[in-house]
């Protein structure tokens, strides 16, 4: 009942323009949705040793990363973009931004989440990432006249999108010669574990669904009785849950059962009161998640974990030990499977921390993190491909 009522009364209004930063370049052809690449150059562009693409997380937007982009642009060429159905890549939010520019004082963006209706998986986000990444490399080369090394700095769901894209496309178009590393910030390599009383209710259901997806038509070298049980259990559970989430995503029903992001999420994003206030006031963030989209992300996490041992690109992995949004066990299992692949691989687990968005933490830890990322990128920039 609480979920239903929160969905019915959710009508966020934007009153301020989208938070732009850098120079805008529109990417796309006539049959494609417009995609904006934002770029920032150092004060002395010829001194830039590398190029960085920032990739944001679920339901947020790249406009939030202006301060982070300006920090990195002291040394690097920096770019960013909005995922499919996010920020100005979301038709509803793009229309709202245009309306504000034309003088309308406030615009209802409560329907922005409906752009997720095409998201049965993350493939549309990977396609948008691929378009942005290719345009980013072109812009990188145009600034310095040489092929500088490129890096990706990806947060949360953006980490899953980038990692799954690279597993499929790393050997294409000379990408393996250009990409020198990926910085993962609390990547979505595990399903969420809500804290407190919500977790008592939700976590058993989340774990049940995740277990079923993990074993669905996939033997795991179990003893035969357990193998048979897991396969029968998953064959019964997965189609039912997929069908249920699909029905709840249909027009009419989705207005009643699509949950609004609960208040506890903001409390676990950052320890900064200033940033929390910004988050609560930022209605360019999509507050609702279509259940079809949520189920698709779970399936993507499962699929990635089946392949993650093949991830051979150098990486710097940063995560909080007690993060309930992307729990540590997903990062730890990823590191266990891949850390040995490259001596440049580095892991920083933030002990005792529960916060999900590390680059939005309070000082001095925020600057310490950004400096550590900068130093790792600078070291990797001098590694010959």
C-alpha cells in the first residue's frame, strides 16, 4: 500500500535548467536520438597526458559530475554523457529543459521514468555508451593531434554497462591499443541489500530471485541432487518472476506499482549534508524505476558474473565495505577472479564506510580519492600499449 501510494503522488517539478558543464557536442544521425557529449580541456590542452570518459550511475545524470570533471580537467581531457533514458537523453527531461529555456517556470517530470519501458536489459545503454565512447576518442585525438591513452571512470550501474560493453567489444576498432584502464567506483557487480527493517522483508526475495537467475539453465558443478533441485527451482521461479515484473510494467498497472526511490537511498549515497540537500532538490534524477528495468539489471548482473573472469583490462576498483546499494561481495568476487590478470590492477576497499558515491563524500576523503585516481591514471598513461 505504501509503495502504491508513493507512486500515485510522485510529481516532481523541475524549476532550474539542467546543470550543464563543459562544451556540448551533439552526436547522432537523423534516425538516432540526440546524444550530447560534454567535454572539458585543461588550461594548457597540449599538457594533457590522457583522456577520461566519465560514466554515471542508475537514474542520475552526468550534470551532477561538473565538479568532478573540473577536478580531472586540471590534468586530462575530460568528457561525459547521459545514458539512454537518463538526463538529456531522456525525451521527457529534454522537453522539460527546452520548456524552461523558453520561459516556463516549472515543468512536471513525473513521467520521465516511462523512457525505461524499452529496457528489458542494458543493451540500449551499451549502444549509447558505444556511440559516446567513439565520439569521445575522436574528440580526444582532435585536441592533441596524437593518439593519447584513454580511460573510463565509471560509477555503479555505469561500471556494469562499461564492463559488459568492453567484454564484448574490447578487441574491435583498435580499442585495445587505446584504452589503458578503467576506474570502477562502487560498480554494480552485485544486487542491492536494503538495510534495516526493509531488508528483513526485501532481502530474502531479492536473494531468492538472484539465486534462481544464477542457476537458470546453468550448472555450477554441484552434486547431482543439488543440481537437479536448483534447475527445477529456477525453471519454476524465473519465468514466474519475469512474467510478474513484465505485467507490473504494463500501462495502467505501472502507475500503481512502480516504486519511488525510498528516502534511505539518499542517506547511503554520501556523508555530506550539502550533497544530500542537492540530491533531494535535484529533480533531473529519475526517482522511479520500472520493474521490467529492475529485473533486467538483475539478469545483467548474473550474466556479467558468468563472464567476469575474462576481464583483462587494467582497473582501479574502489568500493565501500558496507555499501548496501552495490554490496562489497560483488566487488570482492570480481577482484578475486581478475586481480591476477594485470600487475597494474588495484583495489581500495574503504573500511567501515556505507556510502555508495565516493566522489561525493566529505573532505578530506573526497580529494584523497580523486588524487589517488589521478595518480593511477598518470602512471598508466606512461605504460606502452
